[in-house]
């Protein structure tokens, strides 16, 4: 089999996205990785967190809070609940992942797709 083409749908104007990757040294696997997609026109948000013990997880409470227009500074309780549900119990890991989510949200709010 030979891959001849890849079609990617055009994303809506005004869509915002951000990501954050936390690593100890350049080139290493991520200690935390978060991607945020905001669609202001439809009031939708998606937040995914990787570099967990298992597979990447959607952070539903955090996404719902963002979609409802919650300011980024007030997201901590939603992030903490999502992390607890994902099984992140160690304080250092929880802090690292929460920081990664906050940075990805900030990056999404700064950037806009043309």
C-alpha cells in the first residue's frame, strides 16, 4: 500500500488552540503534555492531557468550564477534579499536569487561527 494524499478539513475561522509540553531535557519524552482547542463561535472546548501512566485523557470538566467562559485563573478546581478522576494522586505530578494545562489554555487564548 502507498499513501498518496492526506485531506485535512479547514478549521473554522476564530478557532484557537494551544499546547504545552513539559520535559526535563530537550529531546526526551514528555513529563506532561496538554493540547487545548477552543471554538468560540460554537462555545465548545476540548482539553486533552497526555504523558499519564496510561493513555491520554480528555479533561471534560476543564473543557466545560472553558466553554462556559470561565476565566483561566478560575480553572484550578475543574483541573484538580479531572486529574483526580484520571488517577493522578501524587502531589508533584498533579502540580506538573495542572501547570501544563494552565499554560496550554493561556497559549490557546493568545493564538487565533486565521
